[in-house]
C-alpha cells in the first residue's frame, strides 16, 4: 500500500500514519514530492491491510494498494525522477551520461589508455570487467582483484569513476572498495542474495535487465535493492532474447519509455550488447537517446579485433568519438545535452 | 549468383554475360551503380552454375554466389539506396516521409477529416484500412470497397496519396484501382500468392514484417515482389512477438540499421503497432528516425477512445502534430529533413 | 453469449430463445450435449446483449458471456469431443490417426509408392504438397494441379484419403475437387479470406498453428471456419518460434492439453516440423500421443536425403514403420489405440 | 580437443598422451567406453593445440576438436549414459525416478506428511525449498536453515533423500550438510560462482535450465560443474519463456531428446513449472517420459490452494498417486519402469 499525504498535512498527522504502519507490522518508507509526503508500506506482516483504515486518517490525501508488486521503485511512490550522482553529474538529470570502456580489463596499460581515450571523447565514467561471467568455463574469466587495481589506477590517471561487475554476494565488499558503481549483470538480475548484498552495501548500483526478464521482473529486482534502503540504482536495457538470429540480442527500445513512465529510476541503454554488431552500435545509441534514455553504456576497445571478449561489438576509439558527437546532436534535438 | 561488371566493361561484354545467363536457363536482372552494371541471375534451372565460368569472362569484375537466398533486394545487387516515388517525394530520399491516418476507414466524414488533419501537420500520405484482418471473426472487418471509395474522396480533398491493405490475391486489381500504395500486412507477409499478385500489379507496395518473421524472412518476402519485376517496394518494421507482455509487440529497433545495410529498399517504421500504447508512440517514432528509418507509418484518429479498432495506440490530431514537430528535430539531428 | 438450456427444456422454450436471439440481430447456433441444447449467439448487432434477459427465460439453465472471444470452438458451447470423419474412422475418437507422406509431391511414382508404404505401416491418410509455400521465390514451389492429379491416383491405388495444402482462397474449389482434407499451413493461419473460403467449402480442414500464434489466436482462426457453418476442423500444433536454435521450431507440447481442455476440436501434432530433426521425430510423436493428441501428421520420404524439401526432418519408410509400432504402445498406455 | 584411444591401446600409449597433454599446459580428463579410453583436454594454455600432433601418436584412434564448447558433458567424451546414484537407484538407469514434494518447506509437519505421502506413491526423493528465489522482495523467502532441519527430519521419517535449492556460493557447505542433492534453480543457471562452488562440493547437483537459456547454454553450465571434477550432475528441462501466455512457461519437449543425444548426463523433466497448471501436469509428465526423460521432479502439496508458493501448479496427494500410476504405464510402453 502507498499512502499519499495532503500537501498541507501536519507533522503530527504524518507521524500518526507512520505509527499506524509500524503498529500493523510494516516498515514505513518516506518519499517527498512537491512538498507532499508519500509513505510506502514495506515488508510482511500477519495483519491484513485495509485501505479504508488509512484513507480516513486526518491529513491523508489517498491510500492505494499497489498492484504491480513493486513500490519503492514506482512513480506512484516517488513521482519525480531520481538522480544518481556520478562524477559530479547526475544520472537522471538533463545531461545524457556515457559510461564507456572495454568489455574486460585485459592489462594495466590497456585500461589506462582506454580510460584516457573515452574521457577525452566525453565519457563520464569508465567501464571494464575484472570478473567476467562467461558461458564456457574455458573462456577468459577476468583478472579478478588485479583487474580492479588496474581500474583504480585508470581512475587515478583519468579522473573517471569506475563501473565494474560483481558476481557474488561474498565479493561485494571487496569490489566496492575499488568500484564507484557496482554492475549487476544480466545473468545475475535475479540473483537475489547478490541484490541484497548490493543493496546493503549502500553503493551505487547499475542493474542490467536479464535477457528473458520482463520489465516487471526488472523493476522487482531493483525493488530488492531499494528495499535495503539503497536508492542509488540505475536500471539498464541491454537486449532480450528473441527468435531473431541476425543480431546478438533484440534491443527492446520500448523498454525505455516504459521504464521511464513506470519508475523514477534513471534508465541506461547498452547498445553494444543490444545489437552486438559494431557498425550498428551508433544507430542504437542515437535511438536510445531519442527515446529518452538517461545514459549509455558502451564497449570501446583500442583494437577490437584482438579484444579478449566482445570484440565484434566494441567500438574503436575513433568510432566512439564520432558516436559521441552524433549522440550529442540527437540529445539536443530532444532537449537534453550529452 | 551476382555478376558485377567492370566500370569500363564494353556493351558487348555485358551482352555476352546476359546471353550466357539465358543459355544457362536463368533470367538476367540488371542494376546500375556508379556507371557499372550488376547482373543478378534469377529463377531455377537444371544447369548448375559455376562461378569460374563467369569470373573469367571479359569485362567481369567478379562473380559471387549469394548465400543469403535473396538477390534483387540485396545491397550486393543494388549498392545504392532505392527511392520509391510518393506524392512528389521519394521514400528512401533525404526527407523522412510520414504516412498517417486511422487504423480503419470508419466513415466518409471521418477519413476526409483525418486526411486534412494529417496533411496539415505534414504527412506525405494517408493510411486507412478498408479490409481489416481481425483475429476474431466477430470483430469489425472493414467497409470493403465502400471504404476504398471514401479513401479516394479523401485523396481528392487532401491531395494525399492512399496507402491501404489488400488481403487476397484476387482483390489486388480492385484495390489497386483506388490505392496508391498496396499494403501487405504482417499476417500476410508470407502469403506468397498475394506477394506474387502484388508484384505482378507493378503497383507500389508497403510490405510489413510478420510478427515472427526474421529479417531474412522479410527480405525473402520482398524478393518475391522484386522477382516479378516490381521494384517499388518499401519494407516496414512493426514489432515482433516476444515474451514481454507490457507492450503490444516488441519494436525491433535493431532491424532498422540491419535492413538498411543488407538491402537497398527504403525502410519504414510503424511505432503505433511497435509499442501499442499511445503515450509512448512518439518516443518510438523519434528513435526509429534516429536509427535511420526512411519513413514512418502512424495511426491517427480524431477520437481514439471511440475508434473501431486500435484506439489505444492511435494518436489524436494534436498528438500527431506535436510528434511531427519533435520528429523533425530528430531528423535534422541525423542530417535529414522531415 | 452462450445460453445453455435445461436438460428438460421444452421445444417451445428452446424456440423462444432462438427467436429472441434473431430478434436481437444475432445468428443462433445449436449444439447438443447429454440431451441438453446449447445455443451460441454469433455475429454483430447494434443491440447490446444482456445476460439477465436470457437468464430469466423459461427452460434456460444459464446464460454466460464469452470472455475468450471464441464461441463455437469452445468446450462451453460443445462440451463433448468433436469427431471428424477420416477414412472410415474419426479424428477425435479413441484411435490415434496418423497422416503421413512426403512434404512435396515430387512425381507420380514417388507419391504412389509413398502412399502404399505409409498405408502398409498403418497410416489413415496420405499427406503431400502440390502447392508449397516457400520462404524463397527461387525454391521449388510444387507441381500445382498436376501434383493434385498424382495425389488422386495415389488415393486410387492405396485407398488413403488425401490431405493437401491450399494457399489462396481462389484455389479452394479446385483443390477441394481433389483433396479429402484441405490443409491450411502455419503461414496462412491468419489468412482470413482463406479461412472463410475453406469454411464455406464445407470441406474438412486441417488448420495448422502459426509459428507465432498464441493458443487463443489458433482457436480464433478455427472460429472463422466454424462461423461459416463448417464444423469439420482439426487443429494442429506444429512448433512455435522461440530463441532456441538447435531445433527448427519449439514443439509446444503444452498446447496439446490446453487445446483439448479449451476446445472440442480434435488436436493433431506435427512432430516433423515441431523438432525438424529426423532422429528425434519419434520421441516427439510418442510424447504428443502421451499428452493426449488425437492424431499425428508426419513427413515420410523414400529417400529423405534427396527430397526436394524438408529432407532433414522426413522419416524413411522403415523409420515410419518403427515409429508406428512404438507410438501404438504409447497410445495403449494412455488407453487408446493407434 | 578430445582424444579417443584405440580399444587395444597399451597403458604406456595412454600415459604418453596424458603426459603430452600436461606438457601442453592442459588438464587431462579420462573417460572409459567399451574398454577404450577417451581423454578430454580441459583448461586454458598459451600453447595452441594441433590435432595432427595427437592424431599420429601410437594407440590413438582419433583426435578431434570440440566445436560445441562443452567437452566433459558431451557424448563424444563419454559415449555411455551417466548414472547418478539416488536412494539406492540411479538417475539415468532404466527406472524413471521421481522427485516430489512441496515447492516450499512450510512447517515441520507439512514436510514430514508430504514426504510420507510421496514415498508411499512411489517417489524416490523428496523436494522442498528452504531458500526460495522470489521475484518480489516482499514474498515469502523460505524458512532457511530451519527448513533444512525439517527436511532432514522428513528424510529420517520417510527414508527419502532430499533435493533442495541453494542460491549462493557461500551457503553451499551449509546446505550440503543437510541435502542429498543440491538444486541450482533456473534463475541461477548462469551464476558461475555458484556452479563452481557446487562443483567443488563434489555433492550431487540437479541443474535447472534457465528460462531463456539455449540447450547449449545449459550444457555449458553443466560443464562448469564437471570441470571441477564433479560428475554427479542431473540436468533439468523446466520450461522456457516464449510469447505464449496461456501457460506459465513453454515446456520444451524437444530439449529431452536433444539433451539425451548431445550429452551423457541424466535428464529430468519438471512438468509443474513447465506448464504451471495443475490439471495438465500429468499430461506433460507422461509426454516427458515418452520422449525419454530419465526422471521427473514434481510439486505436490497437501492442500495446494493454501500453499505458500506455486499452489496453482502443485498436485494433491491423490493427484500425485494417480499420476504415478499413469506415468508407470507410459514408462513401460517405452521399455522402462517407474
């Protein structure tokens, strides 16, 4: 249930509602909008909730059941866009922010050079995988903590914050020591212990949509993180699995306006995985921004044909520079900057 | 097989190749590019083709087997963009052309008013269904020939050419009497007798992708029409079926750059069916143009909530006007007009 | 709306209901079950229907709105299994009936030999395509009417009735002259003019599920045929399109019990297309029968590796014989014969 | 690469191959078949492998590269069916083994009663979740270790071994103290740290297919476990995500014969999740056995309508008893017992 207080509700009336929520065995979560207070009831309790009980309390504008299953991530609970701080800017603000870098951290030199190149072209953050989820146990699995250290050096040199994947709950504290943003990958979108660990870390999280997750599933997964009191979450469309085989995944463009209307969280698009073919990444990136994405995450590699992973979808440094210029024009056409 | 002649090949050398193709039992199709001639071998024959036989002929730059199955629609056969005439402009040219109007022709007044409204907002052509493919036999099936007559009146009044669906081969001649562009709907994309009839009509065709058709399937379906000698074909992405249920279909944004790179045919996007939710149609339209679509086809209705079909995805006249302005800005950002 | 009369309703009460249906502008369709009469209201009318008006009439057990969209194909309208006559047996009866033969009719000899071979192994009907829907315009499209004549000869020799595809409404009368069962293929499941033509022919129809059609879509397509007064319809699960690429299609086993519970029509399974790999066709066939399929349709070819179409999924004559024996055992295990 | 030795290869020849594998920096894995030895090369090395180098060694029948990406799970490496011990029987043996029980362990009494009921009806093992992966953070998440203790009591009383889910690598040792079989759920199929932890535990694993995992992905995930030296793995088809919405998932029947032909691992089917509708679970179960499944895993609940999870797809005790009888008949029809 979500209880919206009147704009002129008194502090006493708000605390009465909060106390009733607690008395009923639920956890009250507060959100502000245009001076008004919104109270979400979270958790489980043996006490069944009745809308009427709250509806009639002094100062309450309305009480509504949540049909969608998610609460804290919904627009109903938090009507205005959330803004997640990133490198002095905010993901979810007017400027479209770009996270770029190689799929895998391959060497110290490689990641430092990539950081400088994407920084110069206008990226706001650096991506790079130190722990790589790979379909085959015999594929390169990443350099682990050494990779994280190289990422930290690249941050030192370039000034760009680091976005990197964490694959298991037990490693969240260690990865969080190095990373500015914890990425939860598509294959782990419903790894609930990992979502809880990321939530409890209070670290910024980039949550990617699973390849067969519905939009509702994605919002529910984000809800796990917010339910831990961590509101710094960006959600990412990165392509879903369909019958089409000429592209790596099917980038679900529709998900962008849908997520923006259902949730207040910033929405990032991943054109690299979304189409999986280098020459077409820019088209998808421009489309995502035209459709309302708040940010992009892109794979960029000094020499994509010799990358240790995802080379066929990685942009060259030059390709990334051109993309940034072209994306900027589209961003301006929809009233934003980039 | 596709045989590309050298730019300085002599007329005699070209005719020698053509004669050899005929002698082998195939039908030669010619295409020009930058002064050079490209010859496609079409049809079936008992004579197996050998690349070497053609490769070595005087004036031949190269002979290649076609792995994709389609020939005449491919970039290999026709390297430059095809341009299909529409109302004094060309679909496939720099200007993004917009086809707009109601899902169904409901009455004489309705279609005339819609025609004038979309014309004023900048549409290049009028859409409207007189024969409606409906999942249920008990749903409104369209006004048939009477609807076509009303469309013709709307053209008279507005000056907009008519795009309307034809559902069976036997009706192609009748529909072609009224329509400027024959639309072949998603459910009929692999209705091969219909493709042949549309091809033989030599009328302009708008071919929509089937909801479970791959990009290759769509190009193969277009090949049926071109194989009849009819090159005035536009292909249309309109959303595919996936597991996602919060939108009507999943608009396959990737298909736009893919189709543009594999084929020379102009690519039209249908955001109305692609997402199926009125408030998000504009986002998808802008994205499609940003990704390189040559045109848009959009459902617009005077009073969408009382439309006889597809009301939930139809724009109001005002909504369409706003969309046109916003799409124009995106078109300009990618170096086009609209 | 569907009106179920009481078992002891008087003839007068039934005719009163029928008259009211007509007065309301609908077409009454009758079905019998255990002595009781069920009346379905079909068609469109300006008169809104009210359940109460019928509910209160003498002799009426209950009146219900139909939420599913289909009526005549539903169990609510026709509670008992429909049985469609085929070669002295009935599809939908206890015996599992098998339709077998080559994908395409390739020659007179080929189809006669195939007919005799499948007859001997226990098939009830012969399949073979004279008109072939092919993804590419350059693939073999079938022998047309000559193929139908060869099929008729094969029937003469073997005694097996013929199941063959018709692809366009204009050819229904001609194909119906030769065929015992008109097959409507997956690509034409929503070719509504074809469904109407097949319905009006009053010929037995085998309707295949489209590769992206939901179970509801399939039942709606069948409803088109029944709405023409033609009740001799078999519906066929033949595999849907999914992300899985190691098989040609994904055989939707679930569809068998679903269709049997939602509809009274006999359900046929097509393991050949459903998996697309010869060595596994028998496993799928046994599974389909175990799940409740009333019949099977199978591709069988004298020399599959040299078939003009679908060779990789066609059984040899020996393979078909073995399959029949093994399917028979499974049929007996679920209380049927084969 | 996989090296197959001749049946009469000498011990010396085998050890020469093994030494060469090690010298090349790979890990040799041995498998026996009909007296012959097969050697799989596992791991990563800077040394490129050359087939010729092994092909020419004395005693080698053939050396082949593995195109599929998986080795240890493949039929090429291990031609005969693997048999995984379970309660005095073997999964993968002639007898079809059934694992049954509630979705969630709800109480001590509930799980003990369920264990006795499914034992009496013929189940070989007891399923029940103590840690529940739930889409919503507000749904019941399981009783955790207390649930495992109740499961252990149920084993004590019934004699049935326990199959239960583990969701994070850090909990594998604890869950393995109680469970006989570690279940890795669909959402965790590509949770690679969990696969590694389960592999290293050397505990029997039931690995469920992800809802958008291809058959190849599933075999690759199993390869992770076998690469840890743990061969006691059963793989489970439980339904995939498709566009069909009338069933919870689409049970991929094709996967059963495909997995049996590509891999030696025993294949279990989960009809409960595969269709998600109680009344149709038996049809799917019979089909799975007819298609060659080695085992079934089924949800059974004393009072499904009041279950804390998955009630709509859980069988009653009586329903399970009837299913067992009917499945037994199908098993016998395909030459097995149950």
